[in-house]
């Protein structure tokens, strides 16, 4: 029997699924949560990457402001459905951004992470849209009220994702 030592490989796949799911529900939430995390725990994997801007506190603050604005705009009657082409493209790009950044921060392929994140964000957009409209119709509750519940789910999910993440050994550097 071989004496095999397992090396610790930081998780890439599962966190991207979580962040990209958030991107499908609220396009700015996932980049805001991820930039918040990276601005407090910068990663060497992003150091020489175009994605290093996500580690800047000013980027994190701007993305949080945009995410808060999206929560408000989402409830307005003239806001297009998330599965309409322009909003769906925004969610795809948001998911691709968080997937690429997470994979790159973990010494993985930004391309693979971006593809995974984009696909999951699109799938999440359709699933969360169907759930929101279905709950609203079945319960006879205004869509905006269901959207407020969705906001709470996104915030709780993002906080849980951040809480569960630790920098990979040797990857963290102080600001």
C-alpha cells in the first residue's frame, strides 16, 4: 500500500456555485460580497491579475452601494424581468466575474471559474425568477414583497458564504 499524502487544495468549485447563485438573484450582490472579502483578506493569486481591483476597499464600497441600489430598483414597477436579455447578460457577467476571481485567487484558471460562474448565474436567474413569480401568483402576494424575502435570502447567503471562507494557507497578506 502506497503511503500517499494528500495535499490541501483550497476549495474553488463550491464557493463559486454559491457566489454565482447570488449573482443570478441580485447581480451586484455577489461582486459586492466577494470584493468585501478580498479587500479584507487579499490573495496573492490576484496580485498580478487584472482582477486585483476587487481587493481595493474603494471597489468594495462602490459595489456595496450598487448592490443596495439594486435592491431598491428591483422593486420598481418598470424594472425589467431578470430573464430579459439585458439584465440576464448582467447576471451572466457578474457570475463570470466572481467565478474568475475566486478561481484565480485559489491559483486556478480564471477562464474555468468564469465559465462556471456565468453558467450558474444564468441558471440561478431562471430558477429564482420562477420561484419569485410562482410564490407571488400562488400566494397572491405582491412580487415586491416576495422580492424583499429574496433580498433577505441573498444577504444571509452572502454572509454565510463569507463566514465559511478562510484564505488558503500562505495566500493571505495584510493590507
